C-alpha cells in the first residue's frame, strides 16, 4: 500500500470508464430516466457509480450530472444568471428573493415538467469542469483536500493533459483521511 503522504489524485480517483454516461444532447426526460437507472443499478450492486458523466459527440467527457443538477435544470434561468461558487450561505436568501421578484424565477417550475422533459437538453444544465473543480491526476492528495475544503465540492474532475480521465470523490478522500486517523493517530 502506498503511503498517504506519497499518494496522488490518481491513486484515489475513479476512472471515467466506471461511470454511466449520457450524451450532452439528451433531453431532460432522458437524463431523469438515466439517473434513475444508475441509482437502481448502484443500489442493486450492479454498478459502482450513480453519477452520470456527460459526453460530447466524440465521446469526450464534458461534465457530470447529478439529481441536484436535474433539479436546477427545471429552472435554467437560475443557472445562467447566478454562479453560486463564491456565494456565502447568508447571502443566498437575499439573492433568491431578489431574483424571484425581478425575473419571476421559480414561479411555477413544476407546471411545465412535460415540456421541459421534451425540450430542454442536458447541455443546458450539466455541471461543467471549472478551474476550482479541475485537478491533475499527478497532483497530491493535499492539493485535492484543499480544493474540497475551500470549494465544498462533492467531487473533482481529474485531468491528464487536456483530457478528463476520472473523478475524485470527496467520499474517497474522506475515507482515506479516516483510515489514516485510525491507523496512525490511535497507534501513537
């Protein structure tokens, strides 16, 4: 086993091949159905992952999709108007209230579910890699830990060159931290 101080992101990442995928051109309805199937397979032990990776026409990974992304897809105007990466929690209520009043967002997102399921494409609401969610495969776990803590991300896109080769999930890094505390700290 590799010592945690020498472990890199590559040692804990999950390769893209282990994830179910969906086309960025798929509809909202197809995304919901594919996420449901991924969840069912995961719970039944037939799949290792339940996050969907989104691919372009050439099969390159261009983002990911979770149930929260789907919920945000019900109100695509929200995603286009606001980047919540730098927003503090106490500011959220004010921003949401102001946006509702000014743009009538979330007035009736459930009234048009069938239209949304047919007309909205995954590319309109997928979570794309950003500077704060990208990490290199050869980077240290310290670098990953810092990004998780500062950005409060659930996973990071792992990059080798310009290609996305995997995801580093927070749960995997936490499991490694927990293991290290149990194995080293309690032995001292």
